[in-house]
C-alpha cells in the first residue's frame, strides 16, 4: 500500500481540531473523511472502507476506547487513538481495546504523520501472482505466511495491523525466540519500558486469537529471559 494513497477517517468532536487535522493530512497526500462523534463514524464506516482511523478518546456519548472495542469485533482497520490522558494505564486501556497506537495531546502534527505512516507500513501487502502459499499450523488455526492471513476452518480471523506485523515477525523464524526489544524495534516504536509493556499487551491480544487457553499458551510461548516464540505444529 502506498502511504500517500491511504484514506483516513478522523473522529473528533472538536470541530477546530478536526478541520486542522483534515487540512494537514490532505496537504500531506492523504484522502481524509471526518466524523464529529462515534455515531457519525459508525454511519460513515457502514458504507466506506478506510486504511486507518485516527480517533479522539474523550468524546461525548460513546468514547473512543469503547468505540474501538466495538469496532474490533468486526473490523481490522488500524486505529490510532488521540488522548489528553497521559497516564500509562489509560494508554494501555486503549491498546487492550484494540488500538494499534496512541498519541497524547498536545502533539506535534509531524509526530502524528510519522506514526500514521509507521502503522501503514506495518500493514501486510498482498503478493502479486499465483504463488504456492506457505502455511503454519497452530492447532485449528492456519496462518498463510505469504498472504498474511489467518484462518480457522473456513473463517478468516481478523488481525489488526500490529497483530499482522507480529505474525510476520514470528513466522519469519518459527521456533526461535524474539526479544521484546527486537519486537519494539521491528514494530517501529520508540524504545523504552512503556513500549515493551505495549508489546506485551499486543501479545496478549494475539494469543486470544491463536490459543485455546491464552493463559496457558501452546503456540505463542514466553521464553524466560529471551522474549516470545511462535511454536507451530
């Protein structure tokens, strides 16, 4: 996907911020649609597909975290949350709800642009041509490495952008542990304990989609002192 061809949905109840973001992102080559609240966003999403959603957390009515959690039941579109709350637990709550990243207000527009582009680069690309797929089997789950798709029987398992990138990283070296530092680096995040904790949250979410018992992981294992490891059948 070419990042500058991406169609973004901005969801913010502050009209001034909404317009500023829309104009800034259009100047930087994106297609942009704006929604004034969660209900408006739902109506737009019922008829249009987007490459990424930029959403404010603090909105009247349904807030951004609640909307993110609801959208994740059927939608894998990357979500970047904007929050005025600086506390780590509130940021973690957004990630646990299914967000791919967060950015605390106030922020520099250039940082928003960098984070958007980083998320879009993590989206799996569909390969051209008819190639023989390589499949990893994780119990009832099948993961198509080349297509970046996960299946359970005939049902496609929806993965977020970050979950897709994690599967891409792990499937490149199955049976070998990958450190948390390496995962933070490969995901394009800044280093630090907060980002390592964010990776742990993403691992927990991914386990819910892979494991029969996420609390006793069989396929996405924790290797003490070494990180995480994908152990296919």
